[in-house]
C-alpha cells in the first residue's frame, strides 16, 4: 500500500514539475501557502469532545495540496471500553493541465491510523477530463481506483482492497446562483444564493453513507458580508447564523474488524463571525448521539460547541 501511495504522489509531483517548466516561473511564484490551526469543543450532557487540527494548504491556478491532521479527545468512558482518543489524517493533491485533472486522496480516521491496518485508511488515484469548459459552467468526468477496506469480499471471504471509483465535477455560476457538485468517494454539493450581494444564503451538503437521515451531513447559513472583493481590503469580514447536522468519525478501530467503528453525531444552531484570518463559531448543540458498530445508538444529550479557526496566507 505504501508503495502504491508513494507512486501516486510521485506521478503527481513529476507531472506538476513538467507543468511548471512548461508555463515558466509564474506558477511557482504564484503558489499561496496557507497554514491552518483549529480548536473545537463540543460539550453535551453525557459526553464532551476536544479536538485540535493543524494543517497547510498550498495552491495556485494549476495545483492544490491540502494536508490536515486532527486529534479528538473524549472525556467520558465509551461503550465496551472503546478508546477515548482518535486521529484523522486528510491529504489531497489536485492538479490540472489544460483539460486534464489528476487527484490523489488519502484519508484515515482511527484510534491507530495507518498502523492499525487497511481497515483504518482509504486512498485513491483518479483522472478526469473536462468535457465542458464555459465561463459560467464546467463539467468533468473520469474515474480511477480506491484502496481500502470497503466491506467487499471475494468468494473466499477475503477483503477486496482495490475498487473502481467515478469522478464527477460540475460547476455553475452566475449573478444569482453559484453551485458545485462533486462525486468521488461520496456526493458533495455546495451552493450560494445571491453570491454578489451583502446578504447571501450558503449551503453545504454531503453524504458518506445511507443508514438513516443523520448520515446527511449539512450546514446552511444566512450570511452578511459588508465588504466586497472590489473594496480596498477585499471581502475580509462577515457574520452569519446557521443550522447544521455534523459528525465526528466514522472512526475504525485499529487491528479490529471493519465493523468495529465509533461515530458521534449532533445538530446545532449557531452564529459565526470571521475577520480576515480568524473565524469563530459557537452555538447550541442538540440531538447528540454516539453510534457504535454502525447500529448501536446512545443518546448523549444537548449542550454547546465552540470552534476557533485561524488561517494566514503567505
């Protein structure tokens, strides 16, 4: 697995080296580096979670790299002595050249990520081709392979570690509506109504599984942005109110069966404010639940959450 992953990254690296060489120094000089630091606390009636994230984003017109690590610490004991500390690792390399797009992803959510075995991570390498590329509409189709434990077995009961996956990307924008739909390992849809107005409505919806309605992860915000990109300092501040259905996990236990998993779900109404490099979100959290093995549910009540995020571009 490590060898396949390294080959994938080397392929992207070599391709982008060619791309940079072909386009001169402009691509290299225009790379923006954005370190990220985030702290979140979720406090419910019978469970509390503290999480700290750190990462970096590097991007320009042709390349996006994102690496993010998060550690979660739960306060109260869990069912059947499940661990109280978990880790998430997310890596994305997204490169494009003319009508071609190349994507490498790596994701691990576990108490013992990567070292815990193939159950604890997923990775993928995909290619897409731009079939439509207009100023306000684009469409990319393609596919590739994903590596991990997806619950599929052969006739002998052994895990099938490599499966084909599709790539679909659709973008649309005008003065009234902006939207992006992406399907790689799961569907993601986000949109903005009245994107040029000071008042705008923002939505983000994704779905990793389909066991019940709590698997539809969403966030909707009514936002006020007093400044525009044409102002002296740009669109650097805003406030919003919103509602969301959010989760932590699904975390797979290392060296265990693929069904030995833990998740935490909650709903929230919240307020959010951001000024330049700092974003603060806080609100009332309710309908908290722990989910073990994907089926066993435990009500963990209501409370509050606080999220502080700092990002500074170089």
